[in-house]
């Protein structure tokens, strides 16, 4: 596909998204109907769509609200040659009309407010997380997140992983404080074919998550339960760090479908448990609850999430989180611990959730807690420890 035709495809996908289709579904539908599109074309179209979703408010301000306006806005923000994209040649978008040309303005002056790129109602929720640097925090949401890998130290050292990745064309940088973390600075798209990934030496996992996993003192024996295991990213990281028995559970067990092959690849053992088995196999020395949340810490990775979220949905999430804490607390051994995690920046899902739990459970105490933001790590991520007195 010509570069301009990829922008035309992105317009089509964005219009489908505006009509209510989830973005990944809209991309898949377009790709199915575009058999001429190769993998590079599909990746480029996806990048254009995600670039718009990260900066939708700004694109709209300098382009327009529909798919065509959003891509026009993106092209203006990126300083691209508009006539090369909107050429009307072949499968390129139609040339700009007079009104679209007149709307042209210098997008650098005045600078576009980064607050345009998150829903208004979330601004007061984000502000306390970066009291002196809200604009900087909002600006991070406008850009792609870097790719971080977790080295599975059972499979090899971080240096060996970096060398193996380099042989497959991925350039990486180790993090100075998080011992498992490598940032991919070149060649990220080659990861899924890289031998080190296929052999289980590395797994994609954000820096903020790896830092949180490093802060917890995981018991080295006994039993650990990942109560909201999902695809198992945290369970795998725990199993790599400890000799304790690791169990995984999820209210939707089908979400754990890939856990067994992933554990085999990583050379670790994780035992899945159904809800019915939990009490018989418990209590546990540590229960991790990586709860469903707004994902506001990961909005540059998943920018659609910020436009999908509503105050009502957030309220529901807070209720679900509180009830998960109740269920999980019931499974903690008398001298055990509960670790609560979210990828949210909102106090309601983090500190306030912990405070509400403590108010309901005077027999419990809070341990350490920490919240990273995209300004201090890669994503925003919160973790807090709780234990019975
Ligand atoms: C944030 S995701 C977990 C991600 C996972 N820990 C990882 O690292 O890949 C939250 C998970 O909680 C699960 N969940 C939702 N309600 C639950 C409940 N009441 N009990 C257990 N799991 C629940 C969801 O099905 C979802 O898979």
C-alpha cells in the first residue's frame, strides 16, 4: 500500500470506531476486507489509529471530529505534507477542500493544551497524582509507551538475554534499579519471532509492574495465590522469584487459557484453581489481587480505554475492587499478607480503596504502598500491602 492509502484506511477504521466498534475489532474488520494489505501496512494503519486515539482532542481541534478530520489533524500535528496524503491519487484520501484548507493554522502557537487528550471529568482525578506536573503527566499520554521486557532469571541472566535479543535485531537497555528489566530501544516489532522470546527467556512486562514486583518480599516457601490471574503475567513473575507454590485463579477461568503453555515456556510451575477449590487449598501465605481497574496508568498503551471509561463505569469498578478485597482477605492465612495492585492513577481505586478496607477491617493493618506514574516509570501502577494484626 502507498503511505497515503494507509491514512485512508485509518480514516475508515476511525469512522467505524466512532460508530461504536471497539478499535481492535474495527482494525480486524478492515484487515479482513483488505487482503492486499501486508503486515507492514496493517502495522502502519494501526499506528495511525492509535496515534489519533492518544491525541484525539488535539487532532479534533486542528482537523475535525470525523475520521477524515482526525487524520487531517494528526498530519498537521506531525507536520506532514498534507498534499501528499490528501492527493486523491489511487487509494489516497480525496484532496482537501477549501474549508479544510482554511481551517489550517499554525498548530504550534498557541501550544495545544494536553488536557484536550483526556476526558474532562478525569482531570480532577489525575491532578492529585502529579500536583506540580499535571501538564507533563498529560503530555505522556500523547506518546507511545516504550516496550519493556522482563528477563526470566530462571532461564538466563539479563546480559545473556540482551545478547540473544541483539542477535535477533532487538537493541535493549537494562534498567539501573529494576534487576529484571530491559527496555527495547530498537526492533520492538521483531519480538514475537525472537528466539529468546520463543524460548521463554523474556516476557513483555511494563517497567512499573516489574518495579512493583521487585518491591514485594515474596515468601520463599508456603503458598502464594494470584487471585485475579488473567493471562498470568504476575503469576509468572512471582514463580520466577520464589520457590513457594504458586496458584492462579480468575473469576473467568478462560482468561487463564494461555497460562500453562506460558509457564512451561518459562520453566515454572503454576497450579490453576477454580473458585470451588479455593477454600480447600487455602489459606495462603500471600494473596495477590491485581484487580480490574480503569487502566488510567496505561492510557498511552491502551488509549481507547480513556474514551470508553465513564464515571458510572468507574463507580462499578470501585465496587468490584472492594468486593474482590473482601473475597481475597478471607483466603489469607493468620500471619499472611494481601497485596493489592491496580494499573490506575486514581485515588478512588488506590489509597481510598485501601482506607475503606481498613475501616471495614479494624483487625488489619496497612504495610508499604507505592504508586508510579508514567513520569516515574513507564506506566502508572499502584501496589499496597495489607496484613491481619
Ligand atoms: C487486571 S486483570 C489481571 C491481569 C493479570 N494479573 C496479569 O498480570 O496479566 C483483572 C482480572 O480480574 C478478574 N476478575 C474480575 N473479577 C474477579 C473476581 N471477583 N474474582 C477473581 N477475579 C476477578 C478478571 O477476569 C481479570 O482477568
